[in-house]
C-alpha cells in the first residue's frame, strides 16, 4: 500500500492532516447561487474539497410509479425514486460554472458519477479524482470505467459486505487505478453513531491494503473526530447553509459553523496522534522541577542519622528521586543539613 494518494496536489495519508470533503449533494435545493454559497463557506471553513453528484433523474432511475419505485419510510417517504432525483440532481449545465467557481476560490472540486455519461462529462471538465457512492459500489462496470481514467478513486462501502468490497477494489485495480482510498460508511440518513462501528476502519485498511477514511452521516462531529484516532485520513460530510432548509439532504448535513469546527478538530485530533514517544516533550521539560524528591524536613547535624522523620519525599524535584528513600534512611549526614535542603548523595557519610 502506498503511504498516500494525491488529489490536485494535496497528499492524503496518515502522515498528513485529514482531508476534508464538503459534500454538496442535493443541498443546492435547485438554486445555483445556493451551491456557490455553500462552496464559499466550505473554503472559508478550511475544507480541502467540494464534491458533487453527477446524475439526472433519467440516468439514475426511470419514471415509474410501481411499488418497486416507491420510497416507503425515512426522509423521502411517499416519493418515487424519479421524483426524488428530479428535485435533487445537480443540473449538468451547472457543472462547468461550479468547476469555474471552485477554481476561483482555490478549492478542489470533483464528483461521484453515476453512469458512463457522467464520467464523460467530468472528464471534459478535467476532474482531478472520482468518488464511487455506496449505492454504486456493486456497479463493477462503472468502477472499471472510472478506474480507466487513471485518476485517484475514493469508494464508499455503505451496505457492502467484505466480498462486495473486495470485488470493487479488485475491479478498480485491474482497470488501472493506482491511487485508491476506501471509506467506511453507514448508509443511513442520518446514521446513529452507535451503529458506525468505527473499529472497521482499521480492518478495511488491513484486509484490502488501502488507505481508509470515513463518510459520515451522523448529525454532529463526534464520530468523525473519533475516526481520525482509528486511522481515517479522509472525512466526508454533507454540508448545507441551513439544516432546516427543506432540501433532500439538509436535515443530516453540517451547517457552516459546524464545518469550521470539523476542520479544526480533525486536524487537532491528527496532531494529537503524533508518534510512539516516551521521551519528555518540550512542554513537560519545565515541569520536571515539580516532581517529588527527597528533602530535609528537620535540621540534621553532621553525623546524625537520617530517618523517616527528618527526610521526606515531597515536591519540588531537585533532590534525589523518591526511590532512594529506603536506601538513605539509616545513613549519617556528612555535614549539617538545614531544613529545606534538597538531599543529594554528597550529603551522606558512606563510611
């Protein structure tokens, strides 16, 4: 496994700060200016990338109201798939303005394609990477087509078992993908934190020999921050201007202030991981003086015996270490020792 992948010049791996993707998804709510605003907020928050979803209602499903196509329960209860995606899709004519906007802001932009025609559109726009959505992880022909672009690939694993993940990984690699990152994901909207099983992140990395991250559908940042400690080097979160905006994905998305906090806290968590280290850190060095050590707590005359009454283990730390207490008790003082003296070996008569 390579120690990192590179998207648009940014290295992503355990030795680099977590890569934060702001998923725009359907949160434009039919207004390109709202999409622009979300992009601006993502840039200000410190996100590394904006991600789109490239499909139309006709490329992702069909106009049919039979029972198979009805949504029952959850956020989108009562709609057909066609109705849902007709309202949620990102119009293809918006893609170039959105890519241009990202360039002007200085933020990376790429997308999840949902069919071959979407890949062609994104290739024409020089997308620097591709994301395979959880629901498309079993679409091996689509994965093969994306891999053939030679671009870095990110794949989400919501709902997928180990065999399905292995098939997707093998397909990507067999078709030329050299830079692959696999996201642990729970495809619930929102998803309860207690169902995320974050320990799976490390197992994905080990089993499939890939870098890993998290596609997070919980409604706060705790799960995402915890994932960094378990090896996630990329975090994807849906972002909106207003969680109560009424759009298809608004209710489980972060608002701008929460995205700011995610970007800040994810980096802090990564910095806190550091490395295996048993040496004193810089911030500790000045505090060594406040450790305990052996001190004279009653005046002692030269030749007088040291006892548990006149020698104590107390703070500060300028005397002998407390481990020497039983060793020095019973010894004779080599000179007069006044109360408050830090006990050293030259204070003892070793004859």
